[in-house]
C-alpha cells in the first residue's frame, strides 16, 4: 500500500490496519494449506494400513493352507482357514465400497436430488432385507410406518444407503434379544426417520467423533465388532447434501436413537 503526502495519523492507522489484515489472511491461508497437506498424507498412510491389514492376513492364511501337508483333520483346518480368508476379503470389500460411496457423495453424483421420493417403500424394503441379519443375532427388527407421508426430494440410492447404514449399526451394536425400531413420521416441513435400538449405547464424550471418517468407539463392548468407521460419516454427508439434519440420542447400556430429518418436496 502507499500513502500520498500529506497524510493524517488516522490515514496512517488505516493503511497499517489493512496491511496487517492482509498479512493475517496470508498466514491463515498458508496454515490451512499446510493442514490440508498433513491430512492428505495422514489419509494416504491410513488407507494403506486399512487395505494392507486384511491382505496380509489373507496371505498368511493361504500360506498355512499351502503347508498343511498330511496334518490330521486337514479338511477341517482347510475350511477354517478358508472361512477366515473370506471374512478378511469381505472386510476389504466393505472398506472399498464405503470409500467409493464417499467419493460419489463428494463429487455430487450420489445425491443429485432430482426427483420426489416416497420414503415408505424404501423403509419397507430395508426392513425385509435385514430381518434375517437381525434374526441371526436374536434381534427383533420392527417398523412403525404411517400410511403416507409427503415425498422428499432426493435419490433412491442415497436414501437407501443412509437408512441401511443406520439399521445395520443398530443391529451390530445391539444386545441379544434386543430390538431395533424404524419409525417414520412427518413433522412440519420435514419427514423424520428414527432408528432406535436397545444396545450398548454411546458415551456422551464419543458422540462428537462418531461422524468423523475412520473414527470408531473402542471399548470392551465394541472390540469384537468389525467395521470400517465410514458408515456414519457417509450418513452425515448424504443428509448434508439433501439439506437435512441428523441427531443422536444415546445412553450407555440403554440404547441409541438416530433421528434424520429430510426436507419435503414443496408444491
């Protein structure tokens, strides 16, 4: 900047203040760039680890199979190690599918919001799809649905992903003989979808992190539950793209309720 002579003290202060503001903006921009690069490096490291772990495990399992020779109960051991390999491959595929979903959402191709959608049939299909999975854990999967609610604007695939992720989590983190309930109701300009469970619950201090990518609550109740840590971040991104809301209510050893608000189509 510059000051033509003559100038007053007030003009000098103004020029200095503008210069300092520009300096702060440049410093903030450089700080954000540095943080972004740091996050990208961390992401690449984390992704490499997440992909490598199941692959290394499968390699070890197959190596054991290769050297079984004439081991007693060979057929039983083969089935055991093949099952372990298939489990790890399934985990790997889940990670890849979740990353692809996040990529689609961030590119805008998953939630294009181009048509009115009736949420009731989607919830009915999801309930039917996951009844078997719930039954295997002795969990009752229920749905409380009105005959009709207003249509929401969105994409059938992304709404299916959104509600399915919440239902799957409610089953996974539930207790034996527990209950998962899907409730749909209309509240003003929003259609509310609530997924409640009677599971292990989430500590209040952990609620803020559950929507972060790769973040998973780790304690004695969750150590044997598999997951990618991407399900809830995907839900949050979909809801944001749709202009909706997502809330969590939870109590340890009592259960958790996720409440999704989806804007209705106008006119």
